[in-house]
């Protein structure tokens, strides 16, 4: 008998409940990944994420080969492709790990039903969130509106389960597979050198990042705010693609705790909690990437005629060092430090008064960790239109932020090298700064413009 394991956002062999169940059944196992760019509502991956997926699939394929089976790659709408693979392999059962976007859930539910009609049982498992979105809900049964009570209630409900080991070995038939290169995930022309220099996609790379982080977790609580310091885990793309599970990260962090790092590990755990919170929001508000969570923001008037300002932001040419360093960091390595994500998003939304959705899309295309829930929830958080959001009138001042969090300008100069010669790295316009642009907007004026637009909204 054959069980088909359909891999999605869970590109790992350890702590993979669907794979573990198939292995434990003693069945032959067929492992399959479907690149689905055809199902309506499933958001196509951005460029940086595609690069990541290519390498992650290569790594998963190698791990499965070591265990004894190939990874079968296919492309097309899952509703067509999965039943085809079931038929080709004569599978009597299908196993997958749950996903939580609306189009994904609808697809999976329809597949489950149509497979059942053919006598094939599909079983889904919890793998990618420690608390499923419907598990710990607010008093009215929906999403929590505020993070702290959400996370407190999650932790009080139960301890996240322990991770499962990887199977020792697998057996199963060969099936025709598309060639990984033919999926067309790699960029052409090749702009991925900075990504290659920074990341090792795949499960081994994820565990190496985790180990490296746990060795230097002491100080995380403060260091996580300093973009020039390697203070955070950089696990986000690995978590996004499920190369490591949140259960694995959670328990490894708890196990590494000693009295001197207890507070750092608690804060790190609550960041994982923000990921869970974002997914609960997306589950109950599937349009989180396009629709204001707080409808009063629908009346907000965004500037639309600022093409050159938008381009300056996208290219890291705004004349504000922290904004430019962040945008160039993302362009170069597909990842940006959290503090700088907040500052660059605030700058776009408030100083340039460009609709947060424009920024959300740009990040979606540029980030290797682009995540349907965390990206949308975070953009709405900065915009003030989201749940538990930073109030709209909180406008990050990029100069004060870099003076406070990157005082020696290390981060600024690393990503904006022309600032090495500037007289004043935080405020280059105050002296000579050869090759560096003038500010695109005046901070004070643009701040006042934003505040009066908000005032008009709140009075309307
Ligand atoms: P660490 O500090 O080591 O945190 C550990 C893990 O916790 C992260 O890997 C991540 O999975 C999770 N996490 C941490 N902070 C947050 C947060 N605020 N919200 C949700 N999860 C969090 N994160 C994404 O994973 N994908 C995105 O597309 C994304 N877009 C963002 C857009 C904006 C405008 C902002 C302000 C934040 C965004 N974040 C996003 C959240 C956060 O910036 C990243 O998760 C974090 O910088 C990843 O770095 P790290 O793995 O070193 O984090």
C-alpha cells in the first residue's frame, strides 16, 4: 500500500507529522511537492521567495533520497495535480500538514472531499503553528485583538508539544518528476549573489542558524533592537518554508535556558508568539494583505502621484540613511532587520503618505521570509490600521532611530557605503556626503502633513 505525503510549507523531514504518520504506517511512501501558481487566490511567490524555494526543494529532495525515496515535483493547480499523483501511485491515503490561508484551506477541503469520493483518505496534521488559529480564541470566538492576552492565553492553555524525530528510513516507488530547474524559480538575470552569500536554505541550514543563535542568545532582549549587531536568530525564512518547526525552535530555546538567559528566551518566545498571532489574524481576516483591519481607515486619502518618491524608497535613495540602509539590505540579502522594517514602513506610509498595500507588495517580492500573515499584519501594525497596532500618529523619526539604535553608524555604512565619507553619518545633509542623495522629503513638513490627514480622518 502507498501513502502520498504532499509537502507544502513544511519542507523538512524532522518534526513533520504527515511524514512521520506515513512512515509509521509501514506503507510505501511517495513524497510530492506541487508548485501551484494556478489556483485562484493562492498568492504567487515573490522573486526572493522563489529563489529560496528552489534551494529548499533541492535540500529536501537530497534528505529524502538519503532516507530512500525521491521527491516528486509537479506544477499546476493542486486540485488537478494531487489526484493525478494519487492515481499514478495507486495511493490509498494522503497525508499533509495544515495551512491556514483561505484559498489554501478551501483547496485542501475540496481535495479531501473529492479524494474521499474515490475511497482515498486524506488526513491533515498540525505542524506549522504551535497553537492553531481556532484553538485559543477571544471571548466571542474570533481572533484576539491584542497580542499580550492572546499569547498569555496560549501559554496557559498548554505547553507546545515536543517535536517528532525524523523517520530512520523510507521506501516507495519511483514516479516521474519535473526537473527542479524547469520549475523556473531561479532569477534570470541572476541577481541572487547576496542571497547565496548569506543563506543556506534547507533543514540543515535552519538547524545551524538555530544552534548559532542559541550560542549567543544572552542579550537578545536588548540586542534584537540593534541592526548593526547580529542579535536576532535570522530564522524567519526557515520558519516561513517550514524547514524547521516552531515546536523545534521553542523547545530548543527552552532547553538552552539558564537563569542568566531566562528573560532573553522569554522575549524570543514571545516573538514566535507574534508569528502565531499574525496567523490567527489572517485566519479570521483572510483579506489581511489588502483590506484594512480597522475599517475607519478605508476613508484615508493616500497620495498617489509620487512615483519618484516611491522609487527612491524602493531603491534606497531617499537621502535618509536608516531608510536607505534598510531598503538596500533587503535588496542585497532578501531580509531586513525588524527595527528597520518598522522604520522603512513608517517612512513610506507616513512621510511619503503612500498606501501601506504598496509597501506590503514590495516586501512580498523582495523578502526571502515573505509571509502571508506576518507581512500583512506588520504592515497594518505600522499603518495603524491593524490589530494591536502602533497608533497612526506614532511616526518613526529615521534620524533619531539610527542615532539611538546604530549610534556608530556601522549598519548605515555597511549598506550605504558612500556614507563612509560623509561628515555626518546620521544627518549627511549637514555636511559633505559625496555621492549620497539629498532628502526626498522634509521630515518635519511630511510629518505634519501625515498628522493633519489623520486628524481629518478621525474627525470625519
Ligand atoms: P527573531 O527576532 O529572531 O524572531 C524569531 C522569529 O519570531 C522570527 O523568525 C519570526 O518567525 C518571528 N517573529 C519575530 N518578530 C515577529 C513579528 N513582529 N511578527 C511576526 N513574527 C515575528 N516576518 C516574517 O516572518 N515575514 C514577513 O514577511 C515579515 N514582514 C514584516 C513587515 C514589516 C513592515 C515589519 C515591521 C515586520 C515584518 N516581519 C515579518 C516581522 C519581523 O520583522 C521578522 O519576523 C523578523 O525581523 C525576522 O528576523 P529574525 O528571524 O532574526 O527574528
